[in-house]
C-alpha cells in the first residue's frame, strides 16, 4: 500500500507510533484484560492514567502550580459559551480580537452573555492579510478578559506576538496551535483547545485556567461547564471521554520522547518553511497571508488558475495526499501540517505540486 498523508484540518492525523500502540493495547490495556474504554473512570487504573496524562502535559507546557488543568467535553465551540459564563461576571465586558472564522464564531456566542467589544486588527496590504501589532489594539481597561485565537485554522493566520493585556486576563483559543511550540502559560488567564489537532481525537477539550479565575461563574452556567465544579471533581463530574483521554496521554508521552516543544517547534518550522518557500518561488501557486502572520500549522494556498482546482484535488487524492481542499469560506487549498505530519508528507506534497504545475503550466 502506498503511503497516505492526511492534511485534514481536524480531526487531524495522529502520530503513527501512538496509533500502533493504541492498536496493540486495544483489547487488553495495562494487563487488565479489558480495553481502556471499558474501565471505570473512577477505578484505580484509569485514575493513574489520568494523573500521569495531566502531569505529562504540565511538564511539556511547564504549567505553573497555580493553574488547573481540566479535561472537558464540548469541543472549542463549547468553550465559546463556557468562557463568558465563567469569566464575564465582574464588569460584564470583554474584548474579542477577531482575526478569522473561529474568533468570529466565539464573538457570536459571547454576545449572548455580556457586552462584547470587537476589535478587527487584520488589514490587507498588496493582496496579503496581516495582523496589526497588539500595541495598536484599542483594548479596554475595564474588561473582564481579552479573548483571541493565536492560530486561525481556516484562514491560516497566526499571531506569534504575545499580546500585553496588563492586568486584564488573556484568554486564548489554542485549538490549532497548542503543543506546536513553547508558550509561557503564566502570561494567560485561561487557555482552551479542542483535542483534534495536536492533542488527540475529537471529543476532548483541554482547559488550563488560573486558579484565581475560578469561582466567578454565572449562577445559570450548566455544571458541566462550570470550571470550579470540574476542578473540584478532577474533571470527572460526569463520565469523561476516557478513550480520547487515553489517546491524549499517549500523544503526551510521544512528545516527551521527541524532546518536547522546543524540538517540535524546530520540526514544525522546518515543514512550514519548506512549503512556504516553494509557494513563494512559484508563479503557479500563491499565498494570501503576509509572511509575519503565516500559520505554521495551516497553510492555505491558491492556484493562480482556479479552474484547475478540481483536477488538482482529484490528482492529489490519487497520489495519496488527502483533505487538501480549502475551507468553503475562503476557497483554494489548505495543507494542515500539525505535529503528527512527518516531513516526508510535506516533501511529497511539494513534489506533487511541482509535477502538477509542470503538467498544467500555460
């Protein structure tokens, strides 16, 4: 069977060593005679797995002791609702930085719960989108928090700068960037991330929240979304997505074995640079994102002759390169090259793009 490379934006490919180990342990995990998905989440075997997974994540991200790590249901969209219901409770005001599709969706949900000040710092210069530096953002001084999305999966826009929000807690939707590079967790009030990019399968969401932000929830918040309730119950207020939690624990171990986030950042930057460098020198393909804000994880690109889009996708699939179609809202192509994508996958894509361009150059 030829090698298949899955460029899906999510659920994304998982590391092959993780999948192989999960397959080997599927029917008999940890000599229990059962699959891990069949075990009680409150039993000693799974509780030990959960504790190790949390500690591994704390080690990888260097999470300070005054932060709680929550393993939640509901995906990123669930957190669009949970964040304001937990934090928008002092002044009832929050700043939302809109740089693409997902931060826009977060605004729509947050507006149900309070006064949302929307900032849109994306500008287009000579056909390329870029994000204005945070020093030019008109941030409120009395907001309960500032929310932003460091990496917009759909749009391929990444903010590498860490915004300075002063005493106002910074909240980040890191679904598409978490674990791709080191971050200083202490600079954030809250981080959340859907698992289906760099953590594990869909169905699990990680929340990392500073302890002083707990206990502020609206009285109407559903208990399953109440951060204090989840923290008090070690993320087991109800039955958690145990198999997704298990797979995430394998990914954390894999990351540690590879050398952690410093090593992963170098690996990811190498992949992204190769692809962007090829696009940059090509007169057949183009990028619409300025260099300073080009995502390391999601690389959107366009054929200059878009009448060839269908042929490109069909031939790419035949070559074992899957899920390259861009999001319907922006069109074109998109290669999502998360942690699990090997450099060989990026090289195979570039080789195909070169061949396709040679065959269709006019």
